[in-house]
């Protein structure tokens, strides 16, 4: 006679659909608020702002300031990642490591998917050349208004990929994949939501980000490791940063 599993064993160890969406949204809102507060603080320190009619316009200029973005991104990314780990730990049925798939893959697996990312980058650049697409204005403005490239690179190449992958391909993807949506639904929703938060770019770039999000989700699912999309994301941002340096 087969023993009856206890309630904890039968229970889904992941947050349900609405809890995953709700907590994911809460984490992203917190991340955004911290970024905004740091931007305002940097602006007040740098320009001795006053809360007058020009305040919003002054804040908007910092969105294109590479130094301001870096100073706001790094702490908010660290806090956002910590919140992901916190909410993934609450169910306590499985470990955070298993919840988010924090598994170190073999070197051959890492190299394989980095190679795939190189092909994706080449396809992207080939499409840009064929369509005669210029460098997005946002990237040009940011890199053109930067005094400390090292801090900006840390923010862009390490901070952003770390937080975004832990949130989208980690917490949200795993939660939705275990829901009725399954793998396909989780892939499409995380790719779409990740693309939407990049509204600083044009629609062509946003659609490209959506397609890359699908690639990242497939990589995460196939390798069962959050490190793979993180490394792929870092490589993509590193390549873009190096190209901006030459540009």
C-alpha cells in the first residue's frame, strides 16, 4: 500500500500565480523607488536643486547622466536582489538555492550558451546594419555624459544583469512555470515584462529585448541554472559597452 504523502510534501513549493506576480511587482517597485530617491539625492548634491518648477526637468536630465545612473543602479540592484532572495525563502519548503535554481553549471555548459549568445549578438548587429539602425539615443546620451566609466560598467555589466535575471528568470519565471501557465506562459510573460521595463528605448529595441528574453528563459530552463542567463546578459551588456566606447 502506497503511503500517503504529508501536506507539506504535496504542496507546491513555489508561490502561486498571483503571489508571484504580486511579490515580483512589489520588488520591482521597491527597486524603482530606491533608484529614484538616489537620483534625486545625487541631483541635490550635484546641482544644489530646489523643489521648484524646474525640479522635474532637472531630474529628467539625470536619466541621461551615466554617473547618476550608476550611483542609483548599483545599490538598488543589490537591494532588489536581496528582496528576491527574501521572498523566495519564505515558503521554506525548498531551499532558496533550489527555488531560484542557483546551481553552478559545468564549464562546457557555460561556454556553449555564451557561444549561443555571441551568435545572437551577431544576428542583432547584422540586423541593425541591414536596417540601417543607429545607436539608440539613450545609450549615446548616457555614455556621452559619463565621467567615471568604471562605475558605469559595474552598474551596466554586473548590477543590472544580476538583479534583472534573479527577478525575471529566477523568481517570476520559476513561479509562473509551476503554475497553470507552464513553461510557454512563463517564458512569454517574463520576456514581455522584461522588455516593457526598457521603455527608454524605441519599439524596435524593445521587441529585440523581448526576443532575447525568450532566449534567456530557454537557457534557464535547459540548464536549470540562473547563472547561465546572468552570464549571457553580462556578455550582451559588455559587448554593447565596448561598442559604445569605440563609437
